[in-house]
């Protein structure tokens, strides 16, 4: 599996029995759709609906939340990672990294990582104010977004979920996992300080909160204790209608 930045190639819980469908809004496909030449043309400029490739419980959950917060109409396709959908030629034609999330915009442009998708959504739908208008606050939010995707996820959780990337010998895997958990725990100490006295990363909900939520979600699911401010943020996020809808659609409560 390729090693890349800002992308996700793992998830928390097997989702095979957690598929849902919302008629008229999005389609959660049980398998990655096979696209022939004629179908592939629909991905070029002029396509009339966004296509979102995701895996429930993964980092793509954060992007799913943003799409729902904006209220977009889109098609969603589950990429079954254990079955190797992400390595099939038709998916690699979209995203050569073989990772999720992938978003095919309605103009046919393909975005293949969390940061590029999130920042594009914020820029494309400014009325939703997914980034603060104040430049300094916006830069702080982007800093937190990158910290979550690069460090907490990339340096920490990647060791927890895929320790074989960092250890050649099986007897070293547990040590790598422990190192990953330590990286994550220390990172949440930093994030906890940033959240002091605030409900959200910025003045209000932003793309940074979607990134922070998915790593908080992972921590909660594997028993890494969240410090108080992060715990409060996580609980607040779970009260948002879009977050509740996404978690229900992805099979979580």
C-alpha cells in the first residue's frame, strides 16, 4: 500500500453490515462501482453531481460531515478497503495513491486528500463560513487541521493501525503501536491547550473541527483518553445534526 501524506487507508470498525442509503440524496454503494469508458467520461468536466469515495469510520468521516454541514447533493461510494477496492484499476485511475477520501467535484476535478477537499469546500461555499473570515484565526484553524491530519493521524494513528509499515519484525509491532499511542496522547495535550476557553477550534465550527473530530473519534474507539477540553469538543460535535446524521449513516451511534 502506498505511503502518502494527508490520506487515510484504514478505519476503526468493519463496516460490512453497516451500510445505509438515503434515497434521493446519496447512494452508499456496497462495492466500488466498476466504471467503463462511457461511464468514466461522466467524471470529466460537466458532471452534474459530486462523487464522494469513502470508508465508514475512517478520516473520510470528517469530509462526510463537511458535505452534510454544507447541505450538498452528492453520490457516495463505499471503498471496501479489506476487499482491496482501493487497489483496483478503476479506483487508482481516480486516485493513484489508492487512499480515501476522494472527491470528484461537479466540474470533474478530482481531489484526493483530506486537506485539499476540506479547504476547497471552505473556499467554494463561503456562506457556510467553514473558515474564519479573520486571517489570523483562519491560519490558526488551518494549522490545527494540518496538525490533526499530518501529526495525530500521520505520525500517531498510522503507527497504531498499520505498525507493519514501521517494523520489519513481527515482535516489534506492539512497540510501534505503543509509540503511536504515545504520539497521539501527547498531541491531544497540545490540542487541549488550544481549545482552552473555546467550544470550537476557531470562533465557530470550521473545517478544523471536522479533522479534530475524526481523530477524537478514533481515540474514543480504541481507548485513548481525551483530555477535558478535547472531550468537551468531541461531545459537542456529536450533538451537531450533521454529525449525528453521518454517524448514523456510517453505522455508528
